[in-house]
C-alpha cells in the first residue's frame, strides 16, 4: 500500500511558514509535537534528539526569547543573509524531522521546509513593512500580531 505524503507535506509547509516568521518557533513546535508523540522511525536517526523532552523545552525557551528580541530596535532584517540562512536551516530541520518521523525521505521534507521558510520570511517581511507604512502602525505592534499568527499556524499544523 502506498503511503500518502500530502498530510506530511501540509504539516511541513505550515511549520515552514512559521519558521519563516519566527526562526525558532517551527523547531520548537515540531519538537514539542514529537516529544508528545514519539516516532519509532526517529529512534536510530540523527534527528532523534528532536523528540526528546529536553530538546522541546530548550527550543521553547529559544522561541519565547525570539518573541521578545524581535521587537527590539536594531535587530537585523530577517531577509538579510544571516537571517534568511538561519530560517532556511531551521525550516530544513523541521521538514526533515517530520518526514523522517512519518517514514518518508528526510531530504524531501528538508527541502520543502526550507523553501516554505524562505518564502514566508520574504512574504511576511514585506507584508509587515508595507502594512506599517500604509496604516501608520508601529512595527512592534505588527510584530505582536505576527507572533499571534505564527502561534496559530503552528498549533494548527501539529493538530492531528
């Protein structure tokens, strides 16, 4: 029987989008999801650390810190070289882990996650910037709205 890959792809795209918005949030939700529902397919994988409760806690702390730091003045743009590279790598980690956990090829999930993260990083960067300009809304306020959207998308992505 052929395994369907669509649910896995949609989950990776959702968490990849979240990673493009907040680089630590996608891995944090992925690790939390897998720590609650461990996959035997990850046990002997280099990605097994993603389903350990300690990893989930660490990544949750990183994600919470990112929510605060994002609103600080002087933080570099997410589409700068370092920011976009970090988001691509985080998206790849999310995708590879989820695909491996479901018995699919990790590299395919990694590619989907990285592309979704990079696309979302650019989309939300310009959406936030242009919305602020057009409606004269402070960037920190828009960042808070973006945080809420990211949490909502992530929560929907890990729901069964």
